C-alpha cells in the first residue's frame, strides 16, 4: 500500500500510489510516503497596481504633477493668489522679485526675476517674462502652446531680464511637466481677470474643477465686483461636490447683479438637488429663457414622487415610502436631506436599523454643511429622524442633541418640542436605571426603565434592560415577555436573544432555550460562552428525554483514534463529529492538524478525532481513504460530508455549516 500527499489545490494527489517515492524524504521514512508539493507564494505586490489620481478629483492638491521634491503647488498658487502683482516675492533694492525653482530637460533651475516683468524673450537660459512668471526648459516659453505665447505677447509692462542658473540638485525644485502648469502659474500671477477667467473656463470644461476653482478665485481677487466670476466659482464648487458653498457664491453673484440670469438658473439647480423645491421654482422662473423646459419637468416629477412619499408615510406604507424616495433621488434630488430622512424613517419602521443609520448619516453630512454655511434654510426633518434612530440604537445622548438642534431651528414647532421632551425623558430614565442596576437595586432600576418606556414603549434597549432586572429578581416569565417585545422591535438584537435564552433555560424550557442558543451560535460562532451554554442545554435536553450523556463532553481537544471500534463510537455520538485522516510526515497535514486544534477550541460542542494513516493503515483502507489529509464530517451518526485535501477556509466553512 502506497501513500501520497495532496497539495493545497482543490484537486489533491492520489493517496495510494505504488510507483513513486520522494527523494527529499529522510531515509528513515517509509518510501511510499511523499512530501506535499508546496503551493508557490505570490506576494501581494504582484497584484498591486498603483493608480494615479486626477487633479480634478481633489481640492487638496490642485497641481499634483508639479509637486515633486519641493513645495507643493497649492502652496505656490495660494502665495501667488494672496499677493498682488506688484508685491510678489521678496524685495531686493526696492524691486519686487520672485524666486521659483523648476526642472526642465533633466536639469533643475533656480531663477530670480522682477515681479513686474514685461514681454518674454528667451535665449540660452536667458528668459524674459511678464508678471513674474518663470518658464524653464531650453529657453522656450510655453513650447508650442500658441495660446500661452499669444497671452504673453499682449503684456504691456516693461521688460526685464531673468537669469537662469542650472544646478545638479535643488531641495526645493519643482518639476514642470507640461504647458498646463506653465499657463496655470502665469494666470495665477496675472493681473488680467478676464484672461484668468477664460483659462478657468477651459479647465472647467476639461473636468479639472480644482484648477478652475483656483483660477476663478484669482479672478475674484482681481475683480471682486464681477457677478460672473462668483457664478463660475459656484460651478467649480458644484463640480467638487461642495454644494453649500456653491449656493453662497450664487447668492453673492445675484447680490452683485440681480439681473444675472445664469446665476439664478445655477442657484435654482442647486436648490433642486438639495430638496429646496420652492426656492428652485422661484429661481427657475426668474431665469426665464436660461431655464430649459426639462428643468421644470424634472422639478415637477420629483414633486410628484415626494407627494406620493408623504401620502405613503401617513398611511404607514413604509415600502412605498422607500420606493418613492429612491425615485425622487434618481429624478435629480440626489442631495435632498429631507428625501433621505423619509427613507431612513421607513427603514427604521421596518426594523432595518443599520440601513436606516447609514442613510441618515449621509443626509446629516449635507445638512450639517448647509447649517454651517447658513446659505440654505435649515430643515428639521432629518434631525428628528436622526433622534429616533439614535434612541432605537441606544445612543440616547446623541438623540437629545439632535432633538435640541431641531428645536433651535424651529422652537415653535409642536412636533419638534414633543420629540425633544421624549428624547430627554428616555435618556434620563435609562441613565437612572443603569445607575440603580449597578448599585444592585434591581426593583428600583426596573421601575426607572418602565418610566422611560412610557415615552417610548418599543425601545428595545429599555425593554432588554428591564428584562435583566426581572431576571435577577427571578421573574423569568416577565423577562421573556420583555425580550420578546425587544426582539419584535429589533430582530437582530443579540443581547435580548441571549437574555431570553437564559430565562428559558432557568425555567427548564429546553427546546426554546436550545433554539435561541443555536441562533446565537450561528451569529457568534467564536463565542466560547455561548458554545458552553449550548452544550449545557443539549445535555439537559438529553437527560430530560432519558438519554445517556456520559460520553458527551465539552470539547477543546482532538482525540486520537487507532481502532475501528473507537472510530465507530466517536462518530455514532449525538451531535457532530469531524474525523481527520493524516500523517505526521506531511507538512501540509501538520499545518492542518494545528488548524484543527484551533477549530476544536472555537467549536467545543463538536467532537474532533484524528487517525494517523501510517500507524493505522488498515483502518485507513477500511474507510477507503486515498488522500491525505482527508476529513469526514458526521452528524448524529451519519456521514454528511467528505473533504479531500481542503483548504483551511473550506474546512472551517463546512464545520460551521453542519454544526448549526
């Protein structure tokens, strides 16, 4: 009889083979046993492909191409923007000068030049430049970029010479890679706001919103009274997802020029996305011809979905609320916090707490930004829903804060004040009950939790806490009732399920306790306390039926089996048994054996046994084992699964599946 070892691959090697032996084994090993072929290790670096981020995707780094080994481009651009063209750089002999380091053609250059330079000329490292802008390279300015040269040729200031000195290394060097960077730097230092705006428009059309924003801001610095520049800045902010700031810029543009129709249309579009539909309609109407017919149609479509959503909300048709709110978002109200609040409320009513929390958290970010900018009228809907979700999830202090914020926005709203009163009462009752429970005053704690439940009768946290008090007082039936109510309000509340299982166990309701502990075991397979409680319930249930329990033991060990009688006895026991056929001469078997030891501790109710095929070859042959390692899984005496050379993950999944 010949044995061979499987690899980690899904298809193992044959266990019985009479033609091969491994030359790598020591002479003392049986010639029929071969070492496994190790699976080659692949480094994660082989799969890692770093991706370059577009400069338009983030406003924190406006010009990523030029930030290499020196000062960041955002720092340079901000310094240029915050300085007038007559005061750039440092002073030397009464003349304003600017120093910029740049690299071109493989060498790095450091240049110092007057800020009020005139037209541009270049020759062998000598560069003439307007506006304090350095162009590095082989002496050309902007290369083949005709627009750059055209802008430079329009300069009217007196010329000045810029001397360029090459250097092999420079700690603050900035590499100029393309003409876009050159033009950006020139425009950020320009004193012509219209040229700056034109380049900003080009960047915007190319989707480079961060660069466009920087240019529009420079134009505003040069000409703060131009409504178009503020409107353009709003467009760039919208592209970056900063809608609240965009609203403020549109409002500023309209303040400067109330007849500027494009700003009205842009503000209407922002209000539409934010769910402020009355404001959107008003500005669309003012915009007149600037408003496309489709804009009004989209607005009407969203309002219809919202009306259906409100109607479904009144009738407690929560699935319809979710459907209509999703339709409103798809139709264009993709940042409307009120619409998301309605969906979150519906999810909460359907006991989908985690989903509700995720939805309302996203809406809260938008609403918080709007409140900070104070550009859009605040809405209390999202805050009230946030308060309800916080209370349902046991975040009572956060629930009070959300309700207080809503009351600050609309102090005369009766619904808001009632929500605030409820949040404060529930939070206070929970705090008092917890303090009394910790002090061992179970009856008083139970009363405190009951007072909170008067304001929120289906609060799963308070119900579960009161169940704990009643269990301590020996009122197990009442404790089960509270746990049932808590689980009805929040089906995935594991603490309530655990307390109900414990109360049923103490009332010797073995079947119900077993069902609860099996559910807990499924959700928390690595919890040893739950596994032990489940084992105790199984023992108690067997004893109540008059069955033998002497052979049952709480696991954590792997038993060695070498005879057929021992194997038959191990697999015939009630519950689950896992038999491992292996050999100590195999590296893979040794690794799996170590893993099985860990599994036995995580699954103490499972009976783990192992058979060494070298020491017990006839037992292996009787079981028709032809591969190592082989695992056979038994449930209540019947074989339910056989795994040939499984991976650790496959074995763990199989044990988890059949142990339920």
